C-alpha cells in the first residue's frame, strides 16, 4: 500500500516527540491506520534511516518504537552536551546487574547479596537514570524498591529485559568450562 506523505510525516513526528516508546496499536489509533500499515510505514522509515548519511534510527524498546540517534554519532551528542563519556565503576555495574536480574529489589537486599554497602552506587545509578524507585516493599520501614529504566535498556542496546543473558547455573558452568580452554 502506498501511503500519503502526511501519514509518513505524522509517524515520524510522533516517534520524534514521544517521551516513551509508542506501541503499534497506539500509533495505529493516532494515525487512524491499520496495525499492518503502521508496520509497513515503520519499515519504510527504517529503510530511509539506514543510509549512512543519516544520524537517526528507529529504536524498538519495551514493545514500542521511538526515534533515536545512531550510536556512531554519539560523540557529536556528547560534545553538544559537554558531558564526557563516563563508564560505570565496578561497584555500580555489580549493583546494576543485581537490580536488573532481581528487580524489584531493596537496597538491603542488594547489600546482602554484595556483602557491602551499596548506597553510593545506587545514588550514581539513579543520577544516571539507569534505575529508579518502582515502589515500596511491605514490611518494617517500607524500604524503596528499585528497578531498571528505559534508559538502562537503551544504554545496553536491549529491546526488553528478556534479552538479558541467561544466568542459570548450567549456563554459568558452561561459560566457566569454556574459559578454562584459554
């Protein structure tokens, strides 16, 4: 089906302006199109953005879509915001991985798993927008429950938490056995 330019422009504008990923159903409702037509439009736009001279791409995230920048142009974005790329410390990565796999989780639970205090790492992760407060646990003191954010998914190039690597005992033993060969 050939789409009118206004529908394509409308889809592009919606993806650009959305604060959160938009589902196919939501896009279809707003554009007054069938879901399959929206998918066709998304594929068409993705084809346009595939050109190396384009700095934008369509990002699939958490069951929805939004407009984003290609990783290759991140240096320009960092220069614009004058925020030098700063990696996460080992402690922050450790805390982030615990939260990603165990969420929702409290600071006390993270501290118990790590065996050390995690307050500073948690503050860093919240500041960077990789984790957020997702509720309060029932019980004494009603501690804060933490979970990952869409920024976490974007940062690690994941569409959803289902794409996290498998951490089953069997998988860990398999990886450990493979590393002994080196």
